[in-house]
C-alpha cells in the first residue's frame, strides 16, 4: 500500500470510528436520546473516537516514514562487500545515491556493477517490506485504539472537554511550527553571521565606509582588497527606499483618497483593479523597465540640465520601485478609508464641513493607523526589493546620497555575494549572512515601531 | 411609557388596513400607491422652511410619500410615528444629508427662506452650517472632547483666538449639560464617553456652530431623565431664536417641548397640528391609535 492510499484508508477508518462512537453514544442515551443524560452530545463522543483513531496512527506513520530511509540504507550498506563499504564518506554518499536511483528506476540497472545491482534490489525489497509493515501497523493501531476508546465511552465521559483539549493542542502545535521555523531561520542566519564577525570585527562591518568584498584568492592578485564596511550599502538601501517612498506615498495616498471619497462607482470599479494590476507585474519586468526606459530617460534629462547622471542611477531605480509600491499604499489606504464609518462623515458634513475638510480633519486621522501600517509595509517591501535594484541601480558601493549616482543595496549585495563559485566559509560568502541579519533586524524594528504607533493611536481613539 | 411592542402592533395593523383597501402592487420606481392626504393645516404664517410634495426613494423603494409641511420661525416641530415610518429619512432631507446615501433620491420642493435647497445652484456646505443636525446614533469624531466641539467653529473661523474658542467650547458644553462631567477630561477622546455623554457631545458640537435651524433625531433616546430635561431646557432656550425639528418616540417629550406635531405613518404624513390639539383631539384614526395606544 502506498503512503497516500494508506492515508486515505486511515481517513475512512476514522470516519467509521466517528459513526461507531456516535452510535454508541445514542445507544447509551437510550430511548429517543432522553433516557440517560449524557455529559456531552453524541457528536463529541464520535469525534473523540475518530480523533483517537487517527492521531496515534498518524504519529506512527510520520515517525516511520522519517526514519525508514536511514534504516533501510544502513541495512543495505551492511550487505555490501567490504571493498565498497570502506570508502570515504562522500564517495559512500554517491554510492548510496546510485543505489537509490537504480532502485527507483532512474538509472539503467544493466550498466551497474553486480554488487550495486544486488544492493539496489535489496533496497527495493527492504523498502517494500517496510511499507507493508507500516500499513499493517498503522491500520492495526488505528483500529485497536478506536475499539479501546469506544469501549471506554460512558454517559458521564467528558467527551466534549477531551475533544476540545485535543483540538487546542493541535492548534498550538500548528502555531509553534511557524514560530520554530522563524526561530530556525534566525538562528541559522545568526550563526553564520557570528562566523563572519569572527573574521571581520562587528564594528568594522557596521561603521566601515568602504565596501569591496573581493577577497584575494592568490596573494599577488590585484583589485582584491576585501573591505567589509557596510555603510555604503546601508546608505544605498536607505536612499533608494527614500526615493521610492517619496514617489509611492503621495501618489498612492492621494489616489486612494480620490477613489474612496470622490470617484464615482463606475470609475472606481475600473480604476481599482487597474491599480492592483501594478502589484501583479513581476519585479523583473519593472527591473528592465527601469534599466532600459527610465534610467536612459533620467540620464538624458540630466544631460539637458547639464548634470552628469550615471547610466545606472539611484533615482531611476527608486522611482520605478516607488511605482511598484503604489498599489500597496493605495489599496491598503483605500481599504482603511472605506472602513471609516459613514456616521463620522455625516457628522462632519452636518456641521457644514466641505469634502476636503472632512477628509483632512476626520477621515484621515481616523484611518491613520491603517495607513501607517500600509506605509510601513511598503517600506519593508522597498528595503527587501532586489530585482529592480540589481538591474537599475548597479553594483558600485558608492558612499553617496546623490540620487544621480549609482549605488547598491543590501539585497543586491547578498545576491552578488552568493552567486558564483566560492567556498562557503570565506568571509565573502559569510558577509551575505551578516547583511541578511542586519536586514532582518531593521525590518523587525520597523514592524515593532509600526505596531507601537498603531497601538498608541488605538488607545487614544477607540 | 409607550412600549415598542405596541408601536409595532400599530404598524402591523396599519399594513393590514392597507391590504384590505386593496392597493395595487408596486411597479418599479413609480409610487407604490397613492399617498394619504394629510389631515390638519400644514402651512404656517411666515414659515422658515416650506416642504411641498416631497418624495424620497431608496433605490426603487419609496420611503416618503408626497409630504408637505411648513416649519415656522421660533417653533419646535415634533415628528412622531412608529419605528421605520420615515422620520429620520424626512428630517435628513431638510439639510440634504441624504445626498451621502447611495441610491437615495429626493423629489419635490424644500424651500429655506424661499430658496429651493435642492436647486443646482445651492451649495450644500453653507446650507448645512445653517441647518445643523444631531443624529439618532451618537457619532463623535475620534478626537478629544475639546476638538469635537471646536471642530465646527474652527472650520467656519468663528473664533479669533484660542481664548474665544475655549469660550465657545465651554458655552456649547454647558448648554448641552455636559460641561460639569467633562471639564477635567477635555483632552480625552470623545469616543471614550458613555453613550448618553456622546449624544450630548454631539449636541454641543452642533450648537457650537450656531445653526439657525436644528434637526434633532431622537436626541434623548440614550439619556436619563435629568440629562433629558437639560436638553429640553436647551430646546426652550434655542427656540427663542431658532427653529427646531425634533424626532422623538416619547409622547411626553413631544408634548413638553413642541408647538406643532406631525404624525408619520409608513412614509405618509398623516396629521399635522398644534401639539395640544394632536394629543387631546387627534382627527385621523391612525393618529388616534398611536397617541392613545388604543387599537381597534
Ligand atoms: N439607507 C437606506 N437604504 C434603504 N432603505 C432605507 C435606508 N434608510 C432607511 N431605509 C428605509 O426607509 C424606511 C424609513 O426609515 P427611517 O430610518 O426613516 O425610519 P424612522 O422613522 O427614523 O424609524 P426609527 O424610529 O426606528 O428611527 C424604513 O423602511 C427603512 O427600512
Ligand atoms: Mg430614525
């Protein structure tokens, strides 16, 4: 039985268990379900039996499958001739892969050595055996537990409380998965970053003014200074994000105000989806729009005014990123403005306020927490955005706030540090993790600030 | 006290009556049926507002049928009637608050000092400053108590400086009977007050801009008897200069504060007359039923 089929069978079993449990509960309740008072309603008895039928079996199923491979592999390896078995670990790994591939039918078995062919056959046989045993064990366990729990059903059994306890535990387990994933990612980034800071001092990284992460592979190489001062990179990110927000916030907010307060129904129903399409354009497309259209335009425009504009400028990247972010700001602000109750508008209008007075003094303040949230979300989008900057802003880590020069950003540097062949423990690669850590911390701080503002505002006004 | 069940009973009675008179089913957009004729004199001498043949539709549904009524100077007009009969709908027409409701259409004439307020040329902003409104549900702004009241005077530039603004705010709050309760918490959010306090805050907010006509939609429904009598005193005082329309479910209140009373029933204006006459000697059977609580 393949695992999928087994899961299906298990599902059917627990459905049956549900019915059995419920039937028994009805039987216990007696004539018309009234004779004996049950502590919990029959459906809860059914659910309890079903849950007990499914959960232990599922647990067994998961554990079995996660250890099966290792155990079967070990058993197969033990049967191999000594000459093959005594290889160094990485060669052995390749061998194991070969065996598995042959067993799965990906490789032609005829071309392989007889010993390996034999091992593949053994692998296949053992695994088949394991699957059969698994099916038997799971079904037996499910049925046994279900029968056992069914026999323990009593009118006084607090089935509802048990079921709800189990459900709560499930919910808790699901939420901890998210927490542990986050924790795992953070810890791995921190670990690599700490390795980096062993080589390059923390303060040098954080406050150094020079970024050129090319490490010399040979001592006599030129242009490989290996400086890891990240300030130019941070500054570039800040500059581009600032330009993006200068474009996105006014345009997004004003279009949101127009859409929700002034525009007619028809215009709104056409314009809102159109603006939201902007959010659906892949960032790569924005990237070449920035690199091929906006950047040359900015350069030519600069030439008209006698300004020397780099062909890859922060301005071009920032403006295009701003355009990309407009729908975020617009859509979220629009939602929050619409959520302001009509009664508040009526109150302002009835005092003789004009539309713009109502918007400025009543609606925007009331919608502000949401709008702030939208804007901060957009900022973290901007900070994390990669593709546009890679294509339009360049790689040069210039220490400048001049939007007409080429700059680089944290995300771009992470990308360039990690592509290409290099060892995974060189400072160059590890620097990517340090940058990632900083990015993570900054986004976290932004979110905390956003939450703080929103909460303070709420306390004041609700 | 007139209980809600009785009002509802009165309504169902009304509907039954209509059915027995055999009305035609409605045809989209057109009046579902002919309006009932209003009993009593709708006109007054030298009126402030004049409504003639007012119909209000929500989409295809007609909520007000051919209502004509005058609002006099220095008079309090009470509007009574069972729940859902269109009192709020009608009173909102008087300062064009229905403009903000999608699908709401008003036909007929409403004149303020001889000018049709639904005329294209009329600007609703000064109109609403002139005809203020207190809503059925309190709707304070999410601002401080002070800012709630100061909002109107600010946008209309009624105060030259902060001290004058402070005075306006205090006077308005005093008149609404709220000053003593909030004078120490002027900077706290208006939405943090109790329901009745919020309602009085909205009243203060409305009178702070000195409207000449004040529309009050059940201003006392959330108030205790003491706060109610403060508001009624305010109405007495305001009447010396202004006109007031008040919607109320309390007959006693209508009898206490108003000079004229209008009885609405299912979108029709059934009867209008001097308050005393309406309460002592109603002419229309529907009015009688409603006033006396006698059904039959
Ligand atoms: N925004 C709206 N859209 C559609 N129909 C509405 C709307 N507002 C009110 N109505 C309908 O118009 C009729 C009159 O409502 P209105 O609010 O004027 O009643 P009312 O007399 O103020 O009642 P109450 O005493 O309960 O406040 C009701 O049938 C109601 O369902
Ligand atoms: Mg009403």
